C-alpha cells in the first residue's frame, strides 16, 4: 500500500511539473509556430527582397487601433497601397501622445485573410518594439514589406487580391 501511494504521489508531482513546463513553453512555441506557418495572420520577417517582380497586384489596406488605456492617436498615412508580388513597398504610420506625460507603447499586428500571413514579408517594422513618446510628441513609423512570390503557386489565394494589415498599440508593461 505504501509503495502504491508513493508511486501515485510521484505521478501527480510529475503531471503538475509537466503542466507548468508546458504552460511556460506554450507562448514561445505558439509564437514560433505562427511565425513559421503564418497561422492567425502572423506575417513573416525577411532580410532581402525577391529578384523577380510579378504583374499580379495586391491591394494592401491598413487598419490602426489603440487600446483604450493608451492615450495615443494612431493612424496610417496611407489608407491603402497597391503592390506587385515581389515588389518592396514602404509605408508610414503616425502616433501621437495626447497626454501630458511620457508614455510607452508597443504594437502588435496581423493580416486578414490569415492565409496571407505566410506570404506577407516585412523587412522593417516597429511592431513588438517599445516606443516612447513625450507629451504631445508625434512620431512616424516606417514599414517596409513585400508579398512573397511563392503566393503565385498557392491555388487557394489565386482569387484574393486584397489583404488588410492591422496594427494595435497597447501600453507597454514591463
């Protein structure tokens, strides 16, 4: 009987430790999964622009939001742009601190339809970087991106020529 209780206690402790380890690792593993697959509209990062530009044009619409706890105004300086597949495009976003104190913010992003995430490549982006704006300060943020030519082979996205890139700024919490 004692051996059975000891084994049960070890199994329970092992399950609890395993659950904590899985919970701790789930966020980075999910983030890695999304970055690799484009799941949930997660875009890709790139270090170079493709050599070939295709005639297929994609209209990229921009959506901006600010969490109500952050006293900022945030907008895209362009409502939308047309970009050829493989072409590098540079757009700008503007944020303004409308409070009387320095405020730190951080932006998240996604694309819709989500399937575009695997093909939407950013060369430069302000997302997931802490931004500090002084009282009344306005700052412009560049985003450089291209649509990966591999989209030309994706039969599910052949009829889709519009994608929305959406950013939301939140208060930065350490």
